[in-house]
């Protein structure tokens, strides 16, 4: 942040106008065109918002009349809607609001506002905020929490309310209808009356935008807060405590969404502490919220240092419990079996839990993908996961279809994204990280949407006309499409593969720096006595015989958790896709790749390509300057430079580190290292202040 | 050094054989071929050495008979020699030794040992050691002093003697015949009886190789050591003290060479402290050594913060004194008017002092050229200076000819080089820095030698056969020439221009880091209250109107210190060579260069080219691996990587720094920055341990 402030200071002294600071996100003020709004709905807060948005953002025919109609319609699912001639029709007030945002988005991005039915893929589309009561944000790179703060923690100011409304509006504009407003590593504090007052204030601010509040809860809250001797889920007093607490919450927040629980994982307490199962724990909480229509989201992110392969554990723990959960419990499963790595195969739990509701969890905040420094558009990664075929119910059983109710009759469907929002003016630290918030919402609404379309929409909404009136001559639009939209969109679409190339190509994973908060390379990190499954060597398994984690039938047999024909395909290095090769295989350095290169060469080419790609991004952005306001241009340019150095460091560090095992020269065609391994390691280990 | 030890440790655990550690320099052991030596000279130590070298290194006809003949010969100058059929003829014993080394060098580098007269260009060919009594070496990057040490400072060990002999032998092999064995920022300690005992021991070790000892003296020694009230050179008691001290020295060291003095410069005391001139000071000392045939080398490196242009001061101070010095005083002038920068025009004192002996001083240690990290062959830089035409006595009055007695009737001629030698096993820190020691000696012997020949010789002597018996099949020789010699020689010859490109192109100078001992970029460095002429902005003068130091007739008029037609050529930016453009001119950022580019673009292209060139060096070296022993290969590869990062940092730092003034985009064709200016500055300013 110091760096950012520095450059902003430079700008503010030199430039002057600061019309575009990113705070408006993809909802930048439009030139008003008059519109008449007619509604059959009572003028509830949600409908009022729908009208207001129409009046603020209408870009259709001047003086047109637009109807907002609430009407029974069996074809409309959840809070979906129909676009009808000159209006929106829905079965819920939120549906009307979403319909309005859809119309406006189409107008603003130059698409036809044609008639049609638009249903959301998931009933619940949620952000998870890893925000702590002290205002810090775990894995947050955009400043402190927008919900909590250290001092005067519980006084709700006018500024708070405005910010919460802006936040809820942004969510509503992309269809997000829920937010877990505290960290999954939860403090029991959140359930104290003092904090619940603030929870109510937040819920009140969200409500007009159709966004529900959820809370992450600490499983031992009954003992910690209620003074009980145990938090055993099968203890009636414990259940009673939760029922009472739930009642207290619903009194304050009648549309409270429910609980999110991280239990028996990474030091968090859970039912296993009392000899109970995940199902016992989840069901007890589910019973508490059931009378109010609430939900329990129970995270499957569990692992212990006992097992030989961390990637297998969630499956092993949860599959035996399939069918044992209440119908208002939904198992929240990270996209991959380890932990939000730049590339993972999909979690084998998707499709494998057939009698239990399952929801995908994505990470919007870039814990392993460059924090708020590197430009990485995550939509392609999520699209890749959603479109992965699990084969669990025949060909075409994609992760998307296994979680949205198409394949299994789930009572509830949902998708969660770990938020990247903080107090920074532009909300997300990196201007382009806004696109990940946007993309998450769009994919949660429509899980078959293409990333290219999402990027296209977001760029038009976020940057069009930043340096010229939006009503400028057609020449501007044409130039903008050619010189800005096309190259910048391509950069976004390439950016995740680029990050994979320069950090963890070919299925490598979890080899990041431990000392720098998971930013930059750290394949060497393995202090004495550290539990192995927290150290990179556990994951890359590099030695003189080769590199990669043997998860085949001769190894940990994690492949067996996948359905055929996928299991066999992954099991054979000749058929396993290059992208997942070292995830599933420990292969000799001279293994012959499909490209004809050795594995060692291929690694080198991937790392080098990543570096060259970031440099290309820098050039793309430099050329985009005429179309971007000075402030956002300079900040993104600044961050791309840092990313460029980061990419070089990844490449040098990993290739030189692995070379100690391969004993092979670097491919002659790649750029030679610009530093030495010992210097990189010394710098990685150097004490430093945290800078985010 | 820590880094180097780390990699050597790695090597020693993996490799095994350490046949080539660089300690033998260019004098690696040869396969013995029998030879008979016949000599008319008495078997003095020097002649004994000549014989021994012949017997150790003979590669001519087995059983040949070689004569070493002392004979009067007016064509032989100083300690020159004739190569005659099957022998060497000289007028001095040292001449015989040099003749032997010449024969052996020719044999070992595949040149014909044809007859001929070989005279040295300079009578005195000296190394200056900036070694302090505590064993530290100012601007030394190859470990502690080989002459002095902190503990047991004055006990001379067998190891000391061996090292001094090896050192003297290396000097003799390239014709160096003198060494100033302590720092020009001299401690009075050197003249105490205790230290003089050690000086004698060193002189004794040198003598068989024809190398004389000289001392740098502190001008105020009479007051500091002798208890006098003054050190005024015109005070008879002061002169008497020096006479007495000189006598004491010559009693211990009968062939003592004389004194080197840095006076009235950078805080060192001098005659000006007593209202006397440089001539007064130098002459007084000259009178003291005169009876013994000694010399005084008086440095012209003087400047004060008072003048508007530091580059002009030495000329201004010394030219009025021309003709006022004793004939055994020689003014020692750095190659350029400022201070050993990567590129400077020659000092205008060369040729301008017409009635005073003048000697060039070069810096072998790489203070401003990458320490012992960056590979920079300095021979081309010195060649450039020596061949520069001063026009002071008509066309062809090169610096070489103005200092070697060809143009002016100097009583004494000399050349000095600031040594890069220390206790490191390979003597010079970087294996390729040995080449700079070698080249200095060769150029001091023959100031019209070409750098290509010097590099050719040095590479053959230093690397040939490192991974194969030297008597290997002709195929090895051919391969070696093509695959090693040609590309590595080209790398050496390109290396200085490369360093200029990535650090200070187009006449930029003195913009290095102050905080990191002159390694890396620091154009921003200008703490409050720091004297301006020690800060980079004084030298680059960058502002919104342009960059460069206006030394034209409208500026400091330093150009007037050069002789016509050079003065006018330099004065006009259209005729001033690009290499010196910003040395003499402050030009607008959009100034049109001869290339057609703007000055700003040209700067960008030069910095970028420097980076690309270092990367090319890395590739050249990687390809050379089959011809280099494991140890030297790995260390040089390691250092090239550091140099590569250094080059990138120079490029990014300088371009981003200057961009603050130019307000122009970087040329699209160059590699975009991999870091940001504020991060680079913060890193530069970060407290760190000194690592050399």
C-alpha cells in the first residue's frame, strides 16, 4: 500500500482531475435518458431500487415506458425473471431488480434487449468475507474490512451505511444475493448481542438490494459464550443454546440467511472433538435454523497431517456421510482438492455426493494468484472447473450440472466466492480485481456463461468512455473496440494461464512462499519440525529421479476418487492432460512430453512463456493509455511492473531450485536467470513488514 | 562473498576434483619439455628466475638450447629486450626475464617466436594497491589485503612470502615492475619502523622478479610521526624529516622506488594547507628521494566543492604549474577528468602539461564497473583512452604518445593501475577480472597493443585445456577455437560497452548508488546538506528541459580545456560523439540523434541493449561449459546471473527515474520494466551489511 500511495501522490500533484477512481466499479454514472416506470408491485424498498436504477441508468429510447410486473410463472426459478416487451416480469421483487440490471447492462454494453427467460443457476449466490472482528481481513489485499474495525467497532456511522449500500447494490447488479460477513476462522464474538446489533444494521442496509446476511460461527460458541461445559452437538443443552441464539438472531434479522461453518479443520473446533461426525454437527445447526427457512453451509475443507495425501481427505471424510445431512445443509466444496491453487483438477467430491446438497466455493481474493498486485482474471479458472466433466452420472455430468440441481435433486443450490473487497477506494485493491467480483456474480447467476463475454461486459462497463464523453462520435467506439477492448480482453483471458505458466505449470501446486503470505515462489520452504503437508516439498516431491506427486494407483491412488473414464485417463501419464501431469504423477526429468520436449525442458518453456506473457501485458496496457484515465492507467501500469518482476522471480527461483535435482542445463532458448537461487532464498527469508 | 562461498560449498560436495581454482592465473602449469639454458649473466636472483621459468614452461623443441645474454645495445630502452635466434638479449637482468616470459607466452599461445626488439612503452609500470594497514582494501572486491592484516600485522609468515612471490611473478610475466603497496588515502603508520620492516620483507620477496616497492605517504607525516609543529613543505625541518625518513627507507630497501602522494584532495592533507602549491610539496619530496634515484608520483585527482564543474579543476590547478616540477616528479592523472566512470573523455591534462612528466592512472579494480560481480574487460576502455587524440602537438598526439615520451621529452615515463588483487584464492574475485590485471600489464608494456590480442592471449593461457589434456588431438584445438575462444573473446571485447549501455550510456556519468558502494543505480541520491558534487543529480542535471551537463562554451566551458579541433567538435552537439554527448551537453529529451531517434528513445534503446547483451553473455558462457572446469564455470555463471539482474535494475531505475523529467513513454520496442522506481529506491536505501 505504501507504494500505491506513493504513486497516487505523484499523480495527484501532476494530473489534477480524478474523475475515475474505480469506486463506482462497473456501475459508473450514465448520462440520464428520461424513462417512465410503471409497476404493478407495491412500492417496497426493493422495487423502489429497481425503479431508481432504471431512472439513473436508462439508455434506451428517451421517454420510453417500462413496466415492472410481479406475476406467478412456473417457468421462473428462484428470483429469475422474464424480459418482456418494454418491461420485466418476475415472481419476486428481487427478480424485478435483477431484470432491471440485466436490461441496463445490455443497453450499456451494446447488446439487444431481446425478450427471454433468465433464471439463475443457483438459488444462493454468496460472497464469503474472511473479515475478522478487529477489522483485519484474512487474505485480504484491499485494505481493512468494510464491516468491522478495531476502534469504535460497533458504532454504525453514516459512512458505514453508505458503503454497505454501495456494496449491496454492486452485488445485486450481478445477481449476488447473500454475504457471509465474517471470517470462517470465526470468533465467538460475532454472536454476542453487541455484534448482533451491527449485524442487524448491515442486514438493514443490504435488504433493499435483496442481499441476505449470513454468519460464520465458531463451533464451540456454546462453551465459549454460553458457559456450557461442552459444545457437543448431540448434547441437548448445546442444541438448545443454538436454538436460542438463532431465535435471537432472527428477531433482529428476520431474513437472516444462515450459518457457514469451518469445523474440524486447520485448528478450528468441530464435532470430531466430541467424537461426532460432520453430519452430527451440521444437522444440529440445521435444525436450529430450519424453522426460519435458514441454511447451514458446512465446509468440506478438512485435512490433517496424518494422511499420506492431503488431496484425498475431504472425499474420504465426506463420502461416507452422503445422505446423512439435513436437507437445509449444503456442503461447501472448494473447486480443487487442495486449496485454491493456480490450477487444480476439480474436487472429486463434486458429483460423488449424490444425496447431499453440494455447493462450489471459489476464491475471488487472490491468495495464491498474486494478491492485489498481479493482474489475473479468474473467470477462466472457474469456467474450467464448472465445465469439468465428473462422469459421475454419465458423460456431461459437469461440476456445474452436479451442483445446480440438473443432475441431482438438491433441495438447495448455491455457489460461494471468497470476497476480495476491502476499504480501498476501488474496493478490490487492483482495478482489474473488480472483474473477478463481477465474474463471480455473473457465473453464479449463469454457470454456463463464457469468460469472454464476462470480460467483454466488464470492460465496456468499467472503461468505456473514460477519456471521452460516452456519447462521442462512432469513430471513438470503433477505435476503442480495436485498440482497447480487443487487446485488453485478450490479456484478461490469457492472464490466468499466464500466472500458471510463471508460477506453477504442468500441475505443480503449493510451492509458493510461506514467508511472504503466499506471494512469490518458495519451493524450498521446509523448516525443521514443520508439518510436512504445509511445506512445498510435500507437494512437488522433487528429487533426482524426478518431480511431481504420485497420486496414481501405484502412489496415493487419489485418481481412484474420480469416476471412470477419468480415473484411468488421469492415471496414465500418456493420457493425463499436461495441465495436471505433476499433480498426479512423479515423472523423470527426461520424461518425453507430448510436445517432444523433455519434462525439464517443458518446465523451462512454461516458466519462460509466463514471463514473456506478462511483458506482453505491459505493452498492451501501455498502448491502452489513450483510453484510460490517468489514475487507473498509472496504478495498473505500476502493478504490471511488479507482476513482471514477480514472474521473473518465479521463473528463476523454480528453475534454479529444481535444477538442483534435475542436474540438467536450462533450455538454451529461454531467458537466462537474472538472479541466483541463494540470493532469492535469502531475500525470501529476510524479515520484512507485511505490505498489502 | 557469502554467496560465493555458498556455491563453492555446493560444488565441493558434488564435484570432487578442484584442479582449476584460478590461483595460477595465466601461469598454469605446463607439461615440461626439456631445455638447456646458457647464460652469460651472473647467476643473480633475477637471472635464476628467468632460467627457472624457461625450464618450467618451455614448449619449444625438446632439448633446445636457449641463451640469455646481457649486452650493451642502444636500441634497447629501459628493461626491454631482443628476441634473437634461440635466445634473449637485454641490457638489464629484468630484460632477460621479460624476454623469457615473452618467448613462453608466444609458445603457449601458438604464436611464432620470431626475432625482434621489444621495448616497453613506459619505464615504470606500476600497480597501486589501495590497501590499508588494517588489512581492508578500499574499493577491493577480492578479499583482504595480501600485504597487511589486522592481527599479527607485522609478523611475516612463510605463507606471506610465498604469496608475495607468486604475486611478483605474475606481475613480471606481464612486465609490471613496481607496486605501491598501501592506500593513497595513506596512514602515517606506514612510515613507522615497525611497518618499514614489513615493507623490506615485501621488497625482498619482489626483488627476484624485478618488482620495486613504492609507498603512498601522508603529507602530514612530519607532524604526525616526527612531532614537528608543521608539515609545511618549505619548512627546512620538514624537508629534513623527509630526508631522514627517506634515508631510513633506502637503508632497508636499497632499490625502493619512491613515493606516491594524494594531497589536498578529498580530505587528504597537502601543501595547500600551508599556502603552498602542489609543486612546492612534490619538489620537496622529490629532493629527498633524488639522491637514491627515487621518484615522486603526485596525483592530479583534486577537486573541491567550490567550483561549478568538478571536471575542470585538475586542469585549472595543474596547468599553471607546468614546468615547475622537479624532473623526478611525475604527475599521475586518471584517465578521465572525473573519476574512473564507465566512460569518460580523456583528461584534458594529457598533452596540456608539456614541461612536466605525466603518467596515466587506470583503475583495474571495478569500483564503478560492477565490482567483482559483473564481467567487464577493461582493456578496451584503456585502449580507447590511450588512442584518444589530444591534438596538443598536432594530429596524432594521442594520450599514449603524450605520456610515453614520444611527444614530450619526459625524464620519466610511467603508467599506474589501481590493483584488483586480494586474498581470494583466484586473487581478483571474478575469474575474468584476472584479465584486467593481465591487460593492464600488457598495455603498460606496449601501449599500442590491441585489446583483441590481449583477450586472445589471456583466454588461451587461462582456459585452454581446462577440461582436456593440453596435448590433446588437433580436433580439440579446432573445437576450442570455434566454440570457446571466438565467442568468449567477443564477449570480453563487448563487455565494457555493454556495461556502459546498461549503466551510463551516451555520456551519462556518476549516477551510481552511493549506498551500495557504487554498485548499481542511484541517480536520485542527494541527501539534504550533502555536497552537491558528490551527488548524481549534479552530474546528470536532469530536469523537464532535458538531461546532461552543459560543459560547452555556454556552460562550464570545460570544452575549452581541450585542444582544437577537438574543443569545437565536442562543443557542438551535432559533431560531439554520441558516447560523450551528455558529458558535454544538456539537451532536450526530444533532441534528434544521429540515429534519427529522440534522445529519450536512444537512452531507452541503450539501456535495453545492455540488458540483452548480458543475457547473451549468459548464453555464450552456458555454451562454453564443455571447455571450462566445473568450478570456474559455476562461479562465472553465478556472477553473470547477478550481473543480469544488475543490468535490469540499472535499466529500470534510470529509465523510470529520468521519465519523471521527460514525461515521455518508454519506447514500445524495449523490454518493459520489471519493477517500480519507488521499490528500487527503497531497496537501494535499505540498511544492509556490506557484502564484497
